[in-house]
C-alpha cells in the first residue's frame, strides 16, 4: 500500500502510521521551498479538489528549509487541515495536526487550532473541543484570536450550549465586541423563538461597542470612519459603528421574513441603510444582499449591488459577485448581467483571485439557458486558466 493511501485509508492506521523522517520518504526529488509548496497544496486542495495528492505534498512542510518563512509553511498546514475539516474528514485533520505539530517541530498558530476546535464542534464533541481550547490557550501565543471566539460561539450555539457561548462573549469584554460572534448568539435565540433575548443581546452589543469606544479614548471621527482594509485602492471611509449595527440588523430581517412579516423586515432595512444613506462596507453589504435575495427582494438587492459596484471600481468583492451570480443562474429574467461583465473584466486582466465556483456558476448558467457558444467560451477559458496554473505550480526546477 502506498504512503498516501496509508494516510487516507482506515482510521486505525493513523495510530501506527510510519512518520517520515526525511522528505525523500514522501516523494522523489522533493521541493520543500515554502512558497512553492504552499501554492501547490492550495491549488491541489482548492482548485483541483485532489485531497490525496494535496496531503502528500503538504507532508513536505515539516521539512521546509530553515531559511524559509515559517508563516508560509503554516499556511500549507492551515490549507490542508482546513480542507479536511470542510470535507468532514475529521480523522485525517487530526492526523495532520498531530503530524505537523507533535511528530515534527512546527509550531501551530491560532488558525490551525481553530480548525481542530471547529472539527470537534461539528461532530458535537463539545467537551473535547473545550479541552483542546484550554490546552492550547497557554501554549500558542496568538490563541485565542477573534476568529477563535467566532468558532467557539458558533459551535456552542449550534450544540445548544448558550450558557457557555455567552460566557465566551463576556470573557472577551476587554476588546471591542465582535459583531460576528454576537450574530451567532442572536441567530441561536431567534431560532428557538426567544426574540426578547435576541433583542437584549443586540442592545448589549451596542452598549458594549459604545463603551469600548469611550474607554479607548478615541474620537468619534477616528473610530467611526476607517478605510475598509479589503480594498487597498479605495478611498471610501466606512462608518464602522453603523455598519456593525446594520450587519446584525440583517439577522433580524431574516427572522421577520421567516415569520411572514415582510413589512417589518423591510422597515429595518430602510431605516438602517437607505434612510441614513449609509456607506456600507463589503461585509455588511454581503450580509444584507443574501437576506434580500433569499426572500425575493430582487429589486432592492440589485440596487444595493449596483451601489457597491459604483463604490469599488478598481476591485470587486468575489463573494458578492458569487451571490449575485447564483441568483443569475436560478433566475429566468436575468436581472443581473453586471456580475458577468465584471467577472469577464477580471479574467481578461489576469486576476487570479476569481474562485473556481464563480467560473462554474457562469458555465452552468449558459448551459441551462441553451447558450452553447457562450458555454464553450467559458469552458475554454477555464481550461486555459487551469493549464496556466498547472504549468506555474509544477514546472520542473
């Protein structure tokens, strides 16, 4: 049985699997340079979806050259462990974590730890997740992070452990309250019909945010008007407080739509966005956009999307484009042709950050609509991009 098959097959093999002590035990003529290795593993796992080969290459990370950048090596670890967790291949994720950080000398960061906690919580192993959390808390310098709080809160709420989730929220009170973690808590209470508790948490969030601003001795202008970090070339200043509040408003909008109360849902939207002429950051816009599309508010969604495109002419948010393209594929009216043109511009300029899912969505839309010529053009473009990437990632040294 090959090395990689022993890694992937059979749960019992993980305990007795032979740990390679040099790179040549994994493959002939191994290339252990950090950047090249990270790029190859990312391509194999995310673009190709070949987790077997991606795992084999990722094992080389334990033998990266000493002068390489350690954070890049950790990106390789994060990529493969995260891919296993997303694929529900939890035993493989545990094996890889143990291989990198126990069997070899690599040191985990908070993102790697978060993936293991997320994996355990996905399986309902709350006690194991909390044990791991307590273990790494004193060992990993950047743990827990903001993302750790989000993973813990989301998993605990879904496991029905509201008390523990709230305890983690209160334990982070020395920092600015995290709007995403609060969203998970609010969603949880709304899901069980406890609107009063959800409203109480919402008010608590606003009070905590205001108090944090005052304690940090910042002026209202300095804190509430910050450039969005995801858009390097954007000169827009996003009112942060209002955006975080509007982000949580999207959760309440979704709740009222589900209750069949469209008027109440749209009142929240109109009060927080159009009425105040709020300049939305992409994260908040995406949250609102998904709710509007989910509940059939296509005209409002299209207007919001076009406003966001007008704001960011030099770059676009791929998540937002994917959201609209999903609607484009499922809609006979074709209400959003703009996402397609923006994507075409991106591909034409060689933008490598267009996700595979976006290309596949466009291809599916052409096939379903009988646009065979357009489907072939898109397919050829995908093939060209794939060949270019393979050539770049695996070109012989």
